[in-house]
């Protein structure tokens, strides 16, 4: 096959300020030619198609054609393939001109995973952006430090609770529960992703009831509480939902990021009138990232792209609870939320999905103070009630930050709430309540 020299280049042979580089994992059959596959991908997603067309001039190709900047077979066979090899695995790196799509997630994703998402075992693993392109994005408005400043908490992990049951509560019931949760010492409370603006619990009514309850709880406990209200809706209603919630007193918002779309999420984050932190919920991300061979990496779906869209904090599922999530994917993705990234502020990670007080030590040892420990049932379902559930977490957090183990902390009579939680659900590494339920 003839390969246009313009198509095949070194990554350091192109002007990196003019290209975004996408890295793909590809699995092909034994007889596939990686150069042919990569070339077809680069052409299909930029200026060309499967056959030459009159309008695709050399001048146009030089400006708009994607470039293959890396083909790496794993393992790196050079000689004859072993007879045992039935499928081959490659990492392909394709550079796409930024002029083809601009700072629009809808068009970026069309380029990175448009028609080629049907090409079989092909998964988008990462995207590298030039600094000039990143400057087109504002990123998180608050980020980690902004959230800490709002709460006045600098020296420990933060604590989150999500309202349970997931749906069905009216505004007063939601507010009553939020009051108890806040009184227990929870820093950030969130709507469940299933509750947004239903008829039985309208958004504005819920905001007014909850914020009144939180004001009372905050005065009693001497701390601040952020509540992120779910404003997920049809695109044309999102901004109005946000402004109505803020006008009613909301000090935080939440969106089901991929369900509304990254451009819609960025629209909210960039709006100067929306002056509260926004929490990104991972709904739909599993459909994008769970396959071993297609879609995109969880790092992109959960961390890098929502952070670029301006989300201040993001829930990430953990390997400790209800959902299948590897430790490597968890660590890689969580750390990506706060890694230095030019002008883009760090986003605070909120691991959840079956987290109990017994995970405090494990999470602190991995991430230090820069983590929001998210728990639903372990707060609201605590044997001594929701207030005790929050207190149990705070007792455990305070102890671990001081270098005291959870087991040692349980020996202190003042930590009876923590002891009740550990007695019920154990310490990570010794007992897994989800294993016991199988």
C-alpha cells in the first residue's frame, strides 16, 4: 500500500501548538496491518474518506489532515508472529489539527470517536492538548482551594453525604434529613442523581426548605455546609434552573455531566452569574468507559474532560463497594483530577459507592487531605441514626489525621458513634460488607 509521507510523522516533528494528540488502544486480527489501520483512522476523522475526492487538494490536506504520530505494538514483535497469536494489540497516536474543531466538546468527540467508534476493538485512552488550546477553556471556577475556602476547612479530608432514599422524598422530608446529616458534621450534601425537579419535590421548593434547615444546623454546629442541588434537565432549562436555585439560596449545584453533555456543563461553569461550585456526577460514564475494548478510558470520562469543562468536584466510583472498579483505574483517575494542568485548576475527587467509616484510613493513606469522602448509607443508615453517622466519620477522620488508627480511636469512649459503625461494617481490609451480602 502507498502511504502519503504527509500522513506519517514523529510526534516531535509536528507543531505541537497546532495539534491535539489522541491515543487509542486497538486490537486487530492477526493479519491486520497497523499502518493501514492507523492511516484510515487519521484520514476518516479529518479531511478524507476511503477514496480520493476532487475537493481534497494537497493544500487542504496540509492544513486539515490528521497525522499518525505513533504506532506501538504490544508486545513489540519484529520477526515472525508466534503461531499462538490470534489477535494483535497496538497503541496508536493520531494528531488532529485544532483548527478542525476548536474549543467545543461536541466537535472534539466527533473527531476523536465519531464514525471510528464502530471500528471494532478501539478505545480512546487519552488526549493531549497544546497549551494554547487549553487557554481557550476556563476550567473549574472554584476547584479544590475554592471549595476549602468556602467551607473554612483546610487541614483534613472533606465529608460528603448523598440523600437517601434516592427519590420520593418531598422538600420537607429532604430538609429534615439534610439537617440531621449536616448536624453530624458533613461538609457537603448532595441530591441523589435521580432527583432533579420532580413534581413531588420541585427544585426551588427543595432549595428553600433545605437551605433553611442547613442554616439552623450550621448555627448549631458552628460550621458551614454546602448542598449541591441537582439541576439536570433539558439543555434550554439548565441555566434557568441554576439561577432559580441560586436565587432561592443554593450554595452548590450538581449536574449529571455526560447526560447533559460536556458543552452544556461548560456553559454553566463559565457563566459569571453561576457563582457556586458545581459537582459532576458520573451517570452514563460507565456506558462510555466500562468496556475493555471500546469507548474511552475512565480517566477521560470521569476526570480529564469534566475537569476541562469546569466541574469543581467529581464523584468517582471506588473499588471498595457496590461497583466493579479496579484499584489501578481508581488511583489513576482520582489523581488525574488534581494533577497540575497548566491554567486548569484542580478538581476535587469524591470517591463513593459503598464507602463506610472503615475506609477512612485507606483513603487518607492514598490521597492525604485532598479528598472528599462520599458516603450515603453509612451516614443515613448508621445504627444510631443519621447524626451519629456523620459524627462517626468526623471522629474517624480526626483520629486518622492525627496518626491514630481507626481501631485505636474506637477504644475512646467519646467515639461511640465511630465504634458502632466499625462494629457494623468493619475496617477496610478485614471485612467487606458487600462480599458478605453475596
